C-alpha cells in the first residue's frame, strides 16, 4: 500500500467491478470462445471469422464511433451488427441481440472470492457502497447486488468513465456528502483514477488489475496491491 497524499475522511465508497473485485480476464476469454462457437454453428456466412477478426473489428468500431468506447454493451452490439451486415445476413439487429444474449450468459459466469464477500460485508456496515462499471456484468447474477446502494453503468444518457456522468449520478443519491468525501476504488489508470479525480473524488488505484504504473496520468490518493487492504485504512 502506498499513499500519494493524505486521505480525507471517507463517507461513501464506489467500486469498479471488472478486474477490481474479481479477475475478469478468464471470464472474457471463455465468453468470447463460447460466442465464437455459437456464431460458427448458427451463421455459416461467419464461419471463417476468427476471434481475432472480431477484436480487430471492435477496435475499428471504437475508432469510428468514439462515443461507444466507454459503453461495452453498445460497442459489442455495434460490432456484431457490422460483422453480420458484412457477411450478408438479414434481420441484423435481431441476430446481434441474440448473439449478445449468448455472450452475456457466459460473461456473467463470474466467481466471487470469499475474501471479496467479506470485504464488502464489512465495508457495508460502515459506508454506503456503489458500483460504477463501464462493463455489462449483471451484479444480481454474480451475487454482488445486495452490497450496493446503486449500480451505475453506461446507457444512452449516461457516459462511461472517465466522463463524470457516473460519478455525478452516484453523488445525486447522497447529496449531503461532498465529492471530496467519496472514495473510488478501481484498476484502470484513466477510467477510474482520472475519472474520479476529475469529479473531485479521492481514488484508490488497485495495481494488480489491468492497469500498469506507466499508464497513470495522475497519481491516485492511495495505491493498493490488494483491495482488502482498504480494511487497514478505513
């Protein structure tokens, strides 16, 4: 654990989900493999497409539609729709939604450790907890819903992190708590650290997720090697 500035008293805490409260990498790899098999079985016109082709197309879509970069659900749907259109499929939206449903079924096959459950149980006794995620995991399905006062994810009217929308929406639930008394915990140097600090929040950067120190644009309030280290300082 490392402190970059003196923490102020915390009155509310928000968490990123993917790669912060659980390891999301194997979940996503499996989901992509399962969806690839699903597509190849049902869409002969797409049998030559590899997982790498879908990833490359997703990057192209992100560059073409930068507003989708922080909304993983809409980004995947748009990618599927373009791929289906290129292959000559009809009823594109219907097929894209069906493939997305299959993806989400496997995407929500997340295992939450006992350690994480214990952490959230203890913190919930003292603080209101919120989940702020750019991803599309269903917290009800993975067993985390009961810990959070609200789960905030991107939508048509809510931009994802690092935009301030989700942070401001969280604050609206507890208007008497100033921004400086919120602590956001996450692994992404930009979405989580930059986003929360733009909103005036304190930040705890989890350094064992996907982000690396060289990706930090601003220093967090605290750097954590284990999310459970929060119990030592709160």
